[in-house]
C-alpha cells in the first residue's frame, strides 16, 4: 500500500497568506481600477485567480491610473516606489511581508549611521531590489563566499534575503571574517523558510520519490528542489497537475510532498488526491445483482422522520415543490419550508430535473406524501458548522440583531445566539446599541443544540488577534534592535514603553547616563522615543529596554567635546565641605575645589553656591583613567576679594586629596 508523506511547513507562509487576503479584500471593496505592481507572489495559479477578481499586473507605479488602487506585493518595494505613488495619488494596499518590512528599517538605519550595507541574496530577486531601495540603492549584493571576498569596503552591516539558505549566509559571514572585515549583522532569514527547508530535507531522506510543488519562478521553491534532489535523486518539480509523473508514482510505495511558501493549498490537495485515486484498487465494485437488489429495497423503504434525503424535482409551482425520492411516495416541500430572499419565487430557484436535498418532517402529510423542509435541513447544517467551530476554535461571522438584558442576540445564518455584554469587545461596553447591525467575527464559547442555545464571543476573537500580533512582534524582535515606542506609565524604578503592542521595561538606570531620582525628570506619558532592546525572555514575556544606549557614554567621547582650559557651563548638583560637584551633562560631573570657587578665601562653600545653580567654570584637568575632571569657577571671574595678607589656608583640604577621598562617595550618593 502506498504511503504519501507531506513535509511539515508546506504551502503558504504567514506573509504570503496575509498578502493574498489583503489583495482579495481590496478587490472586493475597490470601485475603480486595481493593480498589483509585479506578481503579488511567484505563483501563476494565484496570479490568474487574482486576475479574475480584476487585479491587473503592472511593472511600475507609473503604469497605474492616477488615483487608482495599487497593491504592494509581499516582496516589498523600495522607497522610490512610495514617493512616486504619493505624487500620483495612488491608494496603496501594503501587503509587504512584515519580516521584509523589518529589513527595510534595518538597512535604512544602517545607511543613516554611515555603514556599508551588504545583502546576502539574489540581486535579481524583487525582495532584494526592494531592500536595496531603502538604503539608496547603495548596498553590496553577494550570493556566495567568493563574492564576499571581493568586497573592499569596511564597517559593514550584513542582512539576508528572507528565503536564502542558512548555509549560504554562514559561508558569506566566514568569508568576511577571513578577509578581516569589520561588520555587524542581523540574521533576517525567515524562521518559516529554515523550518520549511529542514522538513523538506528530512522528508526527502526517507522516501523513494519526492515531489516539490510550486512555481518555477519561485526562489524558495527552487531551493527546496535543490535540497530535495541532494537527498532523494528521484525528485520532480510539479508546477501544476499536468506535471505529476504518474508512471513514476505507480512504481514507488513511499512518496514525499513538499511545497514552497507561494504554493496554494488547492494544488497540494489536488496532487495528493490524484495520487490517491490512482492507487485505489478496484476490489470495492459492487456486484451488479447486489446493486439491483439494493435499488429494489430502497424503493420499498420509506424515509424516517428527521432523515436527510436527496431527490429530483418533479414539479415546481409557486406554492410547493414535488420531489421524486425514488420510493413509493413523493416528497412535498411547501413554500414556507424554503428560504427565499426579497421577491424570489420558487420557480426562480428550481426547475424540473434539478437535484434537491431536504429533511423529512413527516412520512405522511395527510395527502399521502412525505413532508420535507429545506429550512430545517439548513438549520441543522448551520448547527453542525457552529459545533465544528466550537470544536476547532475557528472563527464564524454573526450579525447583531437586537440588544437584550445582559448582552445582544446575534444570528449565524438561521441560528440565533447570545453574546454577553462582557464578550462584545475587549474594552468596557456601556451600551450594546452601538453594535446592532454590525457583523462581528466571533468564537463559539458554548453550544446546547437540544435547547437551541449558542453563546458567542467577539472578545475571544479580538484577544486571539492581539496575541497573534504580539507573537509576530516577538518573532520579529532581536536583542540590539532599535525600535520606536510610546511611554505608557511610570514606576519608581522605571517606565513601561509600548513597542507596537507589547510593553517593555525601561529601567531608571537605562534612561540616562546621569543619575535620576524618577523617570519623570526626563520623560512624559505619551512621549515617542527610540529604545534599544537589551534582553528578551519569551517564557516570562519580559523585554528590557535602554534609552541611554542611543547616545555614546560621555567618558568615551570626552576628548571630542572637552579640553583643558575650556570654559563650560554646568549645574551644581552636590555641595561638600571641600567643594562642589558640577554636572556638565548627564553622566559627566566635575569637581570645583573650595579653593577654586572665588579669588577670596571661602570658609563655607554654601555661602557662595547653591544646588541647582547654573555656573561657568574652567577645566583645569581631565583624568580619563580615573574619570575625574577638575574645574575652577574663580578662573572665569575678575580678580577681587583676594585673601588678606597673613590669612592662613592651612586647614583647607588639598584638591588632590579631596578628589581621592570623596569622589567615590559623591558618585554613589543619591
């Protein structure tokens, strides 16, 4: 008996599925011309299906009518594309894969920092061309370690095409290391791609024949074919059902199937079904005499009440349908047992000879016929769909028809259900009236078909979508990423920042290079800030963020900003008996010894300076090894109030001794 093994992670990936859903929805809603700039994905079957929905393929936004709708394909586009679209007033439906969009942000940032971007991938692939467009088309594109060794530039930032093989990316990195290049990198290969390639390899190892399904123009599908061919020489590329090698299939008992990220599920199922049909044996054909006896028995037996029957329409009037059920009685479906819309008539829906299915209400309606109902059949089917949705936790759409005490009544086709007020939204709902008339996606939370009751929840669906978005954010984040966030709330130990749907903790010690007593000293609720991801713990759902890392640590660049003899401005932050500490910038303090406060002798420094006072001072010394700066205020003042002759200064603490004995204390005191 033949065994067909389908590799895990076959078919549409998340980005492709989202792109197609967005495109189909846009096509349904669009009232004018709608285009896709380049094929939405690399698959002819999908492209032809979208074309039937009215989506035309163009190669440039310049080809689209001004003001029309253009879908940005999942591979993404360069910055220039969006600039042209804005000038031509095009309505964009951005179906760029979120993982590709992240690469756009990475290379744009790297370019702004002056780094040379290197993209590991195929220079002719639209995804790579789009990425290059976000760093001014200045990227170096390599596809092998040999290409990498030809790079003469330094200070590189390396990213990868999402569908490139991990082995190729690793080889390029080793080549850069061997040539002594300085580089930083972000591994942007999509996890779904590596998982798909791994499962294809594992499947190919254990089968006699391997089928790789997808379009010949699809980069990731061609890579799957190369991987499969390495481990199973009897590998075939199947673009459509006509390419299925049935003769080869008949010879093998274990057959593997893998599919690219742009391969539709319908092709996968069609291929598997065709192979299954060709392996069926003909042992199950009924004896002709047995079949005849079954037909005779069927004609004598009357269907039972509640049974679902199928027959042919014998006659249609405006009041009823007469159905030939193949038994000694005909079935009758009255007008009130069929669902009609608007001004429809029975004769509009059914004609003599049509096949029709209905549910038996009575085996004798009083006139010697079998009473049938289409409505009760439909309701039964709808209950089956609701029960199935409860079992597999899938989403159905219901229409809210009226408010009731504690919630609303919503209908799924012919079935009415209840949505509690607490399950109408993920926010507090005071008045359910606002939902009347709306069609809501819901999860089924409870079913009691015997009592005709179903309970729906829109909130569960919203939470599912929120969790899905959060999962996408987690998958798209990496340590050292710099992202934009919004300050949401404060605590004594830091601030919580929303980074696109999830909160990260910005600890008070990571806000500024200087000392803070509370985050509100530098931040406000609602501030948009750029933060760096310092650490991630997906199991605990915790992310640590940093703000000060976006600026260099002051002591690391002190020679670029300060020099001995320079007059600087600062704020007095601490006063000690031997001097005052002046903050030049967050994280950088200098000491004004008591002897450097004024030209006169100062007995109590508090008489001359106050905490918070802005002062000018001259830099006397910068000790970078010990991280100490000596300042003088008196050097910026005119000479006056000199000590009188004979006045002693023996009790003053020497400058060096004050710095040695008290600087550490000053550094740690709040």
